[in-house]
C-alpha cells in the first residue's frame, strides 16, 4: 500500500474543497472534497438548507483492500505500524 494511503488510514483524510455546483434536476448541491494526500474524492449532496442528504467516496486505485471489509482494531494497529515504518524508511531513521 502506498505511504499516502497508509497515512490516510492512520490519520484520516486531509480534505480540501475541490468543486461545488447546484444540480437543478436533483434540487441539490453537489460539493466535492479532495484529499491532499491520497487524492480520494468525497462527494456530499446537500439540500437548500445545507443538510447532508447523502455522501460517497471515489477512492483512488490501490486504496481499498478488496474482500477485507471493515477494519478491526487489530487491522488498524497493523496499518498504523506500517505507516510508522514507511515514514522511518523514507526519513532514513533507525530504531532507538
């Protein structure tokens, strides 16, 4: 898994506004956010009052682990450790 994907799974995504538009046929705003690390797109649909009607994610290739399903606490521990090790490798840091 790419280090950016590991870090997003470890820290959470780093969302920034990407696009917004009013969609007449749906009577909703389509508001897209883009992760600055892994480039995943999150689309939120809002009504005229600003309430979130629905949302979905368009994950980049390699982000999802197909067939794994929801991650358990132990799965997340493994991802956090892999994130730490990837940063150590990239920074050429040894262990204490």
